[in-house]
C-alpha cells in the first residue's frame, strides 16, 4: 500500500466519520436548543450538566480514552500479523474485562454519589436544593457509563475492521432520545429536568443495541472469555493507564473547569457547557474524524515497520485537520455571538446568557487547533505503543491548567477557565510534538508548511468576507430570530464560498484529496 493509497483511505474514512458526526452534531445542537428553551442557564441546568459530565467523563476515559484507544493498536497487530480469529478472541476478552470493570465502577458511583458531587461541584454545597438535585441526577445517570463504554469498545473493533459509519452515527440515537424525553416527559416530573436524565439512559441502551448487528455482519461474534492472562491483554494493560491520562487530558481539563465554575456566579457551568458544545462541532466532525480514521492506518504501518510511510500519513492527517480547524477558528472567533444567539437564544435563554457564553467560546476557540491536533498526535503515540510520553505531557498539561485556572478564574470569571484549558492543551501538543520528533525524526514535511500557509491565507480572506457582510447587514443581538439567523446564514455562505474558492485558486492539495475521494464514490455509485 503506497502512502498515497493510505492517505486516501484516511481521507475516505474521515469523510465517512465526519458526515456521520455532522449529523450527530446537528441533532446535538437541536437537543441543546431544546434544553436552552425549556431550562435556560441556571441552577437546574448547572446541576444537570455537572451530573451528566461525571459519567460522560468516565465514559471517555474508560471507554474511548483508555481501553478502546489502547486496544486498537494491539487488535490491529493481531489482525495483520496473526489471524482474524486470534484478534476476535482478544476482543472477547477485552469485552469481558471491560464489562466487569464497568459494573464495579457503576455500583461504586451510585454508592458514593454525594461524595463525588461534593468533590466535583463544591460550590453547590451552599445551595442544598441544587446539591440534592445534582446528587439525584448523577445517581440516576451513572449506569450510563456501562452502556456507552461498551459502545466505545465496539467502535474500536469496527474501526479496526475499517467500518466507521455505525459507531459514528450512534450518538444520533442519544440526541434523539434526549430530545423526545424533554418534549414528551418534562411535564410528568416534579423536577422537569429529570426528563433529560431519562433520555440519557434510554440513549445509552439504544446505542449499544445499534452496534451489535454491524458487529455480527463484520464477523465479530463475541462471547464471554475470562482468559485475562492473554499476552495481548498484557500489552493492552501496559498501555492502559498512560492512555487513560494522555488521551483524556482535554476532558480532564474541561472537568477541572466545571469544578471551579461551580464556585463562580450562577450560570457559569452552563455558559462553559454551551460554549464547549459549539467548539465540539469542528472538533467532533473533523478532528475526531481524522483521529479515528488515522489510528488504524498508523497501527497497520507500524505493525509492518513502514515508518517512512507512517510519517507521511501523519503529516497528511495533520494537514487535513488544520485545513478545517484554521478556518473554523477564524469563523468561531468572528461569529461567536451570532452563533450562540441563533443556536440558543430562545425561551429561557436570554441575551445576557448569549454574551456570557460567547465569552467562553472565544477563549475555547483559541485552543481549537490544539484540541484538534492532539487527536492525531495521540493516535501516533498509541500506534507506536509508547505509554510513557503521553503520560508525561498529560501531567505537565494538568499542572498548567490548574495553575492558570486558579490565576484567571476571578479576573476573567468563566472565560478564564476556558482560556486555561486552551493554553494547557497547547502545552500538551507542543511537548508531545517535541518528543515525537526525537523519537521518529522530522515528520512535518514541506507539503505541511505549504498547506499551512495556503490555509491561513484562505482563512483570513474568509474573515474579511464576514466583515463585509457586517457592513451591509449589521449584527444586532436584540433583533428577531429570523433577522439574526439571516445575518449568520449570509456570513456562513460568504465564508464558505470565499474559503473554498481561495483554496481552489491557491491549489490546495487537501481540496484535491477530498474531491478525488468524492469523485470515486460518485463513480462507483453510478456504475
């Protein structure tokens, strides 16, 4: 397989994951619009977002962020160097072990919920009603981690077998479940926001049920296997703890922000949550898509000893991410207030909440490049089965985040917490990039820097197009939703045309790669 062929596989897989994730994010925004309309940004939503973030963090760490990501390189190695049967035996053992761990974690979480909430949201203690609500919601949703972490393991198996669509689409089910629960169940609870927790649990069960038909179709018929001394499991075990910290650093930093935000004025947790949701759109649709698509390719190249090809694929993956992340950064900074206003400023979510959320969005967006690049850099280390480097960088990043959060949280309020997260993630990327260069040599080729320059120029021209729209059609946060949506739509259309038109004129290779994948797909569908 040439590096061009591997690049096209990454681009194709990233396209599949990106499109599926885009659909998921659209439903996610509809969900957040429903939540903002019915519950606004206040005591109840703060309690829910803290309660939901606790099992969600554990899901990303125990599921996507540790066992799953540590599992893929070893599983791929067995697929390439041994047999599919041997790889699936390893998968059965991993599924069995993960299920046992998750049951124990869920039981402990339910038992110690008051202590957990006290540690994670100490500011709630001064408001007994909010504290009790957070405890109830956390306890109710804690078993969600069991279902969703098994979904994450299924995702690792299916991605290694080069099937990406079903795992990427599964969050749509969660979002639909939460939307319908709020719309139809909120009036039946003393605390209407409990309907959201019901939707979370239903969504977790349905997401897991959705994976099994595709697992069976790919021949992954897993069954209980307690051979925990399997050599492959020992390899996974050696990667597990550092991967837990290294891959979950962004979520850990966000969570630290949640803890400290509970000490700030009412609504701070919600402002950070809504801003994070907006940043998650480009992060989820493109960065996670490329990171997800590149890991099997990296692992396969490392397993075959093709390190020159590995470096070329790594450089291409980073180019592909920054081709979207840089213009997304310009757009989110320039249009932060219109975006938040159109998405959330309805019902109980007022203009003040829009302004506060937009402040957090500005500071989160400054770190978008780092949040995105880390997904690919982490994948590179995981494929090399380097368990120490991500751990070292993660600890440095955590220290930077905690120190800056404490330093900035009072002068900049919730915005300071978002800025600390961005700076900490940047420190993580820079440290890991330095270590990776020492480990494998220079991995950013001339094509990378050429692409970076062209993408930056196209993004700045896009920013100018926003300014021109504003001159003709000034932004007004107090205008009707139709007027606000029209302004945002005009900016988005002008920005897309300017960026992609400029990239085409500058002969960007990323445009060519994406068009080639699309051209082949259309050709196959018409034949």
